[in-house]
């Protein structure tokens, strides 16, 4: 995964735009960043719901997720672009987008999602 590929996935979300945040490229929704390329150009930072989620990701997928001292105790995680695959990236982008997007946009996304197929009885 590289930044351009990540952007393609992220810009598919409602009202997502590419912008600059902390002097580096970022994706935002209504002015709020939901992912940012780090200065090293090799990793990105995603906001999270909690520090517990951060600890879980680092423990279960250390080849992808990590933090620096700057993010210790803060609900965010760094991800190595080289280790991030499209399905994981798409899920992480949507989760981060949902944290930052207005509730009306989240509702719009939920309404446009395809209904899950129902199982037919034999």
C-alpha cells in the first residue's frame, strides 16, 4: 500500500477530501482529519475510539500497527503502509472516518450500504 492507493480508498467515503494537516498530506471529512501521512512517508496515523483499541491493535498486529512516545496514552495508532493491505486499510479508514464525520453523513453511509442477503430456507 502507498499513500496514493490509500487516498483512492479513503476518497470513496462521503465528503472525504485530500488536504494538508501538520504540514503533511491528510484525508479530511468536513474539516476533520481521519488519516494523515507521517513525515517519514512510510506510515500513517489513524484516530481510534480508545487507548484500549490502540493496545489491542499493537498486540495482535505488531507488523502493521505501532506507536511512538508521542501517541502513548492518546487514542491513535500508526500503521506501516508497506504492511497495510487493502481490506484492512478500507476498514480502518471507514472506522476513522466514522469517528470524525458528522452523524448525518454517517447515517447517509449506513443507508447506502447494501442490505445483507437473507438466507433462504431449504
